C-alpha cells in the first residue's frame, strides 16, 4: 500500500460524508490539470526491457493521443500544463506548437526521461537546460515549469531544485509526498513550498489525508486503480477541507488501450501500466466536468506567490523530519 500514516492528523472518518453534498462543479476552487508527454515505451517501468537507443524502433502513438487530449480539453473548455519530453519535441515540433497555440502551458519533462536519481548534478543541469531551450525554440513560448521523470526529486536529490532555479525555471512539480518503490518523499509538505526564501517553488502532486493516512490522489495509475467516486471525493476533499487546489496528472498513453503490449514483464508492472486503460478516457471526461481546471502558471502565478519554507535538517534518513506547522494536517 502506498501511503504514509500519522496518528497526529486531525482527520476523521466523518469527513468521508462530504461527497453527498458535492455539486457538478465542485465549489469555486480552480485546480491544475497537467499532462506528462511521453510515449508508452518510455516509461521508467519499461527501462529494463527497452533501452533508449531502441526508442526509434518502436511505433510512436503520442501524436494521435495528444490530438485526442486537445479535443477533450477544447470540449471541456479548459487549459492545462503539458510537461513535454525533449525527445518527443525534437520529433514532433508541430505537435508542440499545436499544444501552445491552443492556449496550453509548455513545460519540461527533461530530455530523455532519466530519473534524477540516475544522474549526477552536472548531467542533470545540462539536461534540464537543454530541454528548456529546445521547448522554447520549438514553441516560441517561455518555459518556466519542470517535472522530473517519475517524480524523482526526493530527499536525496533536493539539490535539483537549486539547479533548476539556476537553469531558468520558475517552478517544479516533481515531489510526490508518498512512499513508493520507484519514487516519493513522504515527509515533504503536501502543498507548495520552497527550500529557502527566494528559492524555486515546488508544487507537489496532490495527496489526501484520511484518518491520519496519506494517499495519492493526483492521477496516473492511481486514478485508473481507484473507483472514480473515490478519486472525485478525494479531489473535492482537498479543495474543501484543505482549501488547496489539486494538481492532477496523466499520460497520453493512458488514453490508448490499443497500444502495443510488452510480453515479458512482471505482473506488478503489467498491472501498473495496463490496468483500466479502456476506462481512462471516460473517467477523465467526468473529472473535467466535475471540477474547474487551468494551467499551473495560472493556478500558481509565480509573481508575488508566497509559500512556506521547508527546512531539512542534516539527519539520517531514518530520523523523523518535522513538517512546517502549516503542513501538519
């Protein structure tokens, strides 16, 4: 189970009853919709089966899936932030321009979908800078946002936030405050923070606190795993109880149940990648209607935006880390 429990939380079971009072458009909170633009063969779970030098041999399906997403967003009259892989932008520059011309925010997902934990600081800085410059050249728009592949900025790689700041970025959405075998920083704040005054803004993907336990509810495989009513309730709870916008994400390949299937992968990987792909588009349509959505840079305008500073002490990983008072929920 991917969660983090804390008995100090003020949550209680009675909070679950709020769904019965939800309106079609939950309240007036505007949430952030995001898309991680990579193709099905580029996910971290497949990197042991498909090397990066083999990517060109696999049939790309990202363009048709992006066009479908753009149509869904236009139908719902929303705008979103697209974190685009540099490798994709190099091969599909017209697609990137279509995204930008439709009014969506262009942001970076790095060049080659390498997790931060697999790079040293020099390599990471070069990758982040190169992807930003590429996306700006292709789209003709300023790029301020970055999302690390597989949410791989955590306790051991927080240095990446300073390097992103130095590379010209304004914010990151790369920390997931959960415990997971591939990523996660469960001790991190659940909502926007900086590591130091004037530092880069980090916008963690959304989690929900229920009876002292922290659960992921920001999209991806968890959105396909949970019943839709549970996901809807969790986003509503973040809006109403925490009084915070939710940050939701998904991938283009999650709307593509006909994508080529890898055969020699373990059961856990198979379930994570392929579970409920055929239901994803229907659930996403409901989510777009049930809540208000916009681009990250409009939900969190960088100029004048204030958020708490989260200080990490120099302790061993096994030692507890105190969250700022504003994030003890």
